[in-house]
């Protein structure tokens, strides 16, 4: 099962729990398969929320045999440098500092820092270094909030 199928499987449960799926990672680390869910909710997510959601997600994944081999399940908050990848998140975090990495270089570089100005006409808008950039989602490798920057 790939990540998009896992996301579709868990979305109803997370919706029921009023939790937001921010990001999912699945891969091998130190010889073990690790499935990581980064979740958020209104007012933030705490340790008790993570434990509760880990139990619920683990039960669902086991019940559906979504991952037939053994794996380690981790559930955590997205942190201060959370990933921003959905259109609604680019709108929600407009005005915040971000670090953006492109899949392929533009203007001779892949990394950009600036202030997120939202999502317009299918493009992420970022201002920085006296410029305004617009990037389509398919060109972006990763965007993170930049808690270290001053706005």
C-alpha cells in the first residue's frame, strides 16, 4: 500500500477525531519499517492526543492489514517547522515565513526563503529578497514554516 492509499484509509478516522493529517512518511530506518503520521488539530496536538490517535490508527491499520509486514508506528505533532503542502495550508499560513525547495532549479537554485503570500491561480506565492515568486505545486519538493525567520 502506498502513502496516498494510507492517507485515504485514515482520513475518515482522523476526521471523526477532529484531527488533521499534515504529512505521512513510510520508509526503512536502521533495519525497521517506520510509518510516521504528523497530525494537528484545532488548538494544537498534545502527547495524550498522539497516544490516543496512535492506538486508533494502529488498530485500523492492523484490522485492514494495510501494511502486511512488521512496522513501527509513530504519531507526532508537525512541530514549529511543519510541512505545508495542501492548498488550504498555503492559504492558512499566508503571512508566515517559509523555506521552499523546488524539485528542479529555477534562477540557478532550488531553495527559497520568504513570506508566504498564499495560493493564487494554482500557484504558491512567496515574497523575499525584494522579489515575488510563484511556483506551481508540482514544481515544489517541500515547503516548511520557517520558525527561525523574523517576519
